[in-house]
C-alpha cells in the first residue's frame, strides 16, 4: 500500500483553526454578505495589514539596528578563500546567519498571521459548513490559501494557462515575482542614493527599505485575504451556474464539443492556475459528461471558429467565458485585453463595463443576479 503522506505542522494547525466552525451558513447564502459580515471582514483586514506591516518594519530594524550599533563587535568580517575568484573575500558570516534567522522568523510569523486571517474570514462568512458533503475539500482549498501553496489541479484535466509561452519565459517571470521585495528594496536604495548623493550614509540607505518591505508584506496579506474571500463565495455560484447552463445547453452537442476549448481560452486569458477555475472546469466537464484527460487536443483556431458556430453555442461559449473570468473576483489587465479583443470580434455581446460591474458585485458579496437573469 502507498505510504500516507505526513502533514506538516502548519497544515495541521490551519486545519484545526478552519474546522472550528461555531456558526455555519447554507451554501446558497455564502455569496451574499450582510452589513455585519462586511464590517467583520473590514476589521480582520485592517488588523492583518497592521500585523504584516509591523513584521516588515521590525524585520529591517532588528536586522540593521544591531549591525550599525555594535558593528564588528557582533558581526566581524572573515576572509574566505574563493577558488574561482583566486583570492580572499571578506564575508560577514555572523551577519548572514543572523539575517537568515530573522528571515525565517518573519516567514513563520507571517504564515501564522495569514492562517489566522483566512480562518477568521471563513468563519465570519459562516464557512465551511461541517454538514456539507464537500467539507474536507473546502477545508483543503482554504488551507492552500493560508499557506500560499501552489494549486495546479488544472494541469490534471489538461488545461494549461501558459499555453503558447516559452517555458524559460514562464520560469523567469515566476522567479522575478518571488524576488519583488528584494528587487524593490535595492531599486529604492539606488533612488535615495541618487537623491542624497555623497550624503547618503550606509545606515540611512539600510533603513529606507522599511516602507518597501512593509508594503510587500501588506500586499501579500491583501492577496491572501482576497483569495480566501472569493474561495468562500465561489462554490455555490459555480454550482448554480452549472445547473443553469446545463439546462440551457444539455441538448446541444456542439456546445459540449467546445467546452474544453472555452475553458482553455479562459485559462490563457488569466495566465495563472486558479482553484476556482479548476472547480468550474471539473464541475462542467462532469455535468456534461465530457471525458476528462490530461492531454486533450488543443484547438489553435478556436477563436476564428466561434463566429461560425450556431447561435445557441455562441451564447453558451460567451456566458462560460464571462463567468470564468469573473470567478476569481477580479479582472486583470490581460483579461480586460482579452475581453476587448473578443468584443471587437463580436464573440462577446456584453460590454466591458457590464462585466466589470458583475465582478465587483461578486467580490463585494452582492451576488451576480444581473448576469444570471441575462441568461
């Protein structure tokens, strides 16, 4: 028998916090936020921002404070022989170790803050419901948000957001995203040095990074909280949409034939793996009894073929594309470009303003009744 994978401390902790539901809601109510829930979410958001920003600030202060106060007494320079360099290089080994320890402590603290924020957001919305048949799946989806675990389930059903991109370009892009805080700090220091010139003291340059690191911590916390919010609200909307489009298209074999192509089009417009898109995809594929495969045929001419499809199929493709772009709670610049392009090609009959309003309503917990009524 295959060995059961052991879960880590943070995963167990997150599961314990998320499972401690005191008051659950019916799924039909999850995507509608009351004034009380909105107020609770606002308080959670502000408290989390403060904690994340403070972590970034203390990280810089605790790193460079002792360095500039005690200097070589705590962090002496050690000459290390570098064979490739063919010479000795002065390295502050103790300072590097101290930096690593502080970084690890900050990561642990931010993980704790993120998990707490996700669990509070979920519980404020009455989610997850222990009586729901997919309770464990909902828990695991939220754990992945709090721990910032990459979820690439879309690949398991043959949908690739990076189709058409050079693999090296994707790798470099992802690497740069992870270095954004460090790169921003370096650029900011260069700007300050350019402004102050020779008057720019080393201590000043080190401490000006405080707002940069505080900002990126807050930005990361905001991203996680937004993700938790839309994962709570998405499942019932997805099920409702799947029921409606199935009712409308169940007797249309042409639409069934193009479901995979439409889901791939949505994925390419996002250029990212998103759990809600996976949930939408797997729900529709199972609903329409489409065979799920890790390597479906890719239709490069799909966009050109859409205007030639029947009116009923074009309607279904349009509605699926729009709903798929909305389900992650925001429209990226790339998605807006894709929407404008499809409007120009008369694939979409909705306006960009309509779609943008539906996205905002969904994220704000107002529901998307206007979109459903339009069906």
